[in-house]
């Protein structure tokens, strides 16, 4: 669970110990409508219960979205807290004196973390966790740039945790990660559109979107049923159906092409038979290949045999294609037998070996590797 603090003093007061937080909660208990209970044991239990409830209240708040008090109340009730809506309202007003949270003037009222609230965690992030986040920041920003901004507060916390650790910094300076493929810069994604898409997907709500197709210069308006999110390389895709399509055809929408997204109150409709893994295995994201369409199950779980020069195939003796892979070594060649899905991705990967790939079976696989005409058929 995460909380935010406005400055170093607040951070220290909020994260040094649970006992301090219990004191804060107990001191504010009259604001939360809790009656005084005599006796040390009862006081401790009362303070712990108040602290647990108020931390749960804080955990419901978001940085970029207003969260209604009724929603917070419902979530606490689901978590087993026997309280009233009024108690939640009093908790929020009390917590606003200690934490960088703010409310709006809407009806019903909404709360959120302030934009300038740095992130803290309970307990403190330890050195191992800080090192992990530091490595993520250093090495994965090219791989996950569209979503990496969600981790910036954690990166900041990790840097502050490691600031005075010379030993840890020395270790970090000796580790690097190099991508196996050409790194690409991800396209810009409208933050509000992305947040609304993720929110609608999580709560299974329909969206109204302004979207520009890759083959069009002007945006069009769509009413969509969000189904799933898929990231391929640096591009993030939304799987969705159009509400005006009676056949519920699954379509892909690149997140960076959304100009605006509004969340609707109507529930999203997902095809009953839809399974994400089945959809992907069938080549739903464009990974199918025309030559494999007539094979049983479109080439899924197919036994293949690949013959390489020894040098070209050496890496496959260390990183296997499948659990049932076998390797046969001859004087000048190396033969791999494995069970894989026949996809365009496999074809493109095999082409990367160039003349190092001597032969491939079944014959359709070898033909696909050699004949680039079929890529666009």
C-alpha cells in the first residue's frame, strides 16, 4: 500500500513507525466519530483499528482521478469494515490535515492525491527493492515508455533510498541490459485517453472514443466495448468490439491513435466465447502466416526440424525453443527438433539467421522463410 507526503518532515512523521501513525489516528479519533475506550488494551485496539481503516481510505485514492466518498465507503465495507458513510467523510477530513490529499466541490464529493504529492511506502523501501526499481528505470524505459510514467514516483523513492549507499551504487554501475532487437522509441500516448481506457477496461464499461485509423488522416468517433490490452514491442493495443457491429468482430486499436476517450455508464459487452490466449494463438494480432492457414489448428503445436551451421545454431543449445527440444550434432551442422507454433514471428526470426539456417521442416515453413511474397499476400 502506498501513501504520499508533501515534504521530508511529513515523510519522516508518516513512515518512521506504525506507533506514530497509531498516535495520529487516536488523536484524530474524535473527528472520526469514535468514542473513547478506557484501558490501555482497549486504547491500543481502538487506535490500531482506526489506523487500519484510515490507511485503507488512503489506499483508495488516486493521483489523477477523483474518487467519490460513496465508492470509498463501499470498498471499505467489502473489506470488512463496519462503518458509516459519515465516518469515511470524517476520516478524509482528518487525513487531509496530515496528508497531501484534496477534495473538489462536486456533488457527490470526490477526493484524490494532489499532483505534487511525492510517493512514500509503508514500510520504507528496502535496499533490494530500491536496487530493483533503479535497474528498471535504467534499462526498461525504452521497452515500456508508454506506461513507465506510472512508476516515476517509485523511481524517485528508490533514488532517495540509494542516495547515500556507495556500495549499492557501485554494484548498479557494473550491471547493464542490452536489448536483443533494435530499440524503438514509443509513440506519444494521450495520458487522459490511456487512463480512461484502462479504467473502463477494469470496470467493464463502454467508451466513446475519437480515433484516427492508420490509413486515414481524419479521426472518427467510435463507441467501443473494451476487451483486453496487449503490448507488442513499444506499441500498446486495445482489443475491442464496436457497439454498432452485430457480429462482435474483435478489432485492434493502437493507444497512441486515440485523441480522446470518454467513459460511459453502460456496461461493456464481451463475446461469451472470447479467450485472450486462444485469440492470440490463432494469430489475432497479425502473427498468423498465409501459408499456415490450412494446417491443422493453423500450425499450432507443430513439430519442426531446423538445420543450422554449428556457429549459427549454438545459442539454441543454451536457450531452447521448447521443453521437448532435442539437439543433434554432426561434423559441420547442428539440427534442432522442437514443437512450436508456426507464426509470422517464427518466420521473421528464422530469416535473421541468414545463410546460417540450412534447412527447415515442414516444407511449408522453409518456403515461408525463403519466399517473402507471402508476407503481404
